């Protein structure tokens, strides 16, 4: 049996899918970005008049995406420390990895989930980072 999870604190999904689904004692999060609920602005992103990204601040985006993941986990009934696997998508590995990796070490110091980080050409919205997570649920 799979239960859908929708957080009232994280930005809504950009498509027809839930924030997460619970299957047994596992919680699978959809790709989560740094957007903020109730705003069209993306933290750390500067757009030109045509909507093209002219600059981004990966530190601001990392903090925002980590906050969104935490909110979804908590709204689903689990915690940050129960994350077991995270796949991270970056759009600029060369320039952003060092800052992202430093912030990861701070935010995940105690949780220590497995992690895979890959570079992608682009994400569905003008963001520079997205996380795909799996967590366990309390018994």
C-alpha cells in the first residue's frame, strides 16, 4: 500500500506527482528543489527580463532545498536523521560542488545518508540543485 504525502510547507510539485510516497517503512521523495511555497521567486536565482538565469547562489539554494526536504520529511512523520539515500542533481558541478559539499557536511553531519551527486544540463525550473531522497519511517 502506498500513501501519498503532500507538505503544506514546501513548494508544491511542478507536475502531477506528490512530494513523497510511503511504501511500507520507506518514504520516497520526488525531486525537491529550492523553490519557496507561496512565491514565484527562486531563492538565490537572478533572472533577466526573458526569464533566463543570469546568476545563481548555490549556498542559498542548498539551504532552501535542505529546508524543503526537512519539511516534507517532518510532514510525512519522519525525520532528517532517517534519510538513508540522497541523489543530488547539480547544473554546474565545476563551480558549485565545493560550496554544496561544504554545506552538505554541515547539514548532514549526524544523518550521514548515502549520497550520489551528478551534473545535469538543466532542471525543469531555473534551479541549480535538486534532491531525490529515500528515508525510513518510524516503526
